[in-house]
């Protein structure tokens, strides 16, 4: 990895470029920089979610995801380098299976709402989808490993599941639920 920052305001980006980990410079509007920025934004949103009261197992999982996203950002910042391993995708698969198993089956679409923590998880889900799209766009221009795309795809699914988990998490012992979309189909079935 490139050298560590010793000062933040370097002024080297004043010309509209940014430095990568291999010391090359790219336009701040390049597909690679967009992907790096979306991953950074996702990681920052996870940091906000971690300010909320979440179950300890979810907290531990989210902190590990933050570290993996930092690996992903590092990988994106050094073309041809690999930091994010396939095991990280498998860990998300395991977390998805574990948390999804405890949830009731969905009968209707849900809104990105509910508790503050669940709503923040939905924000993370949507930013993960955008980061995934940015990585796919970058793949059209540069060769990347499959792991970054797979990780972001799986992570967005996991954030949906965790939003549902967080809508049920109540510190007062009560049980919460998702916020369901009031579709015409649902209205018709309730009227019967």
C-alpha cells in the first residue's frame, strides 16, 4: 500500500485529480474514484448506524464489515491489487442465513422505515447498491476481481435483512415489525 498520510491538506487535488495508492493520478470524476467514493460513503453510513442501539452480534458484524469495506476501498485505490478476499463474501452469506432464518417470511413489500436504526440500515442498503453499480461500471473499463462486486451485492441484501432485524429489536422488551407497503393487492385482501 502507498505511504500513509502525514498531512491532510496537501493541495494536490486542487487541479481536479486525486492520487491512487500506486501514486498515479486520476480525474476526480473517473469511474474508479466514483466507486471509491461510494464505498467510503457506505462505510461512513455504517459508522452512523453503529451510533444506534443495536444487538451486540449485529454490532460486531457491522464493525467487521467496516474493516472489509476499508479493504475494498484499498483494493479499488490500487489497480490490480487484491485486499478483499472471497472469505469475506462467504462471511456475509453466513450472516445472511443466520439473520434471515429468525425472521418471519415476507408477504408484502416493506418500506425503508421503522426504527431509526432500521432506517439507517436501509440507507446503507441503498448506498451499497450504488457502490455496486459503480464497481460494475468500472468493470466495463478496467479488469477487476469478482469479489468487490459480489461483496457489495451480498452486503446490500444483508443490510435489508438487518433492517428487518433492527425493526424487531426493542430495548424495552416489546416486539416491533416492519412497515408494510399499503398496496392495492393488500387492501383488497384485507377487505375480504
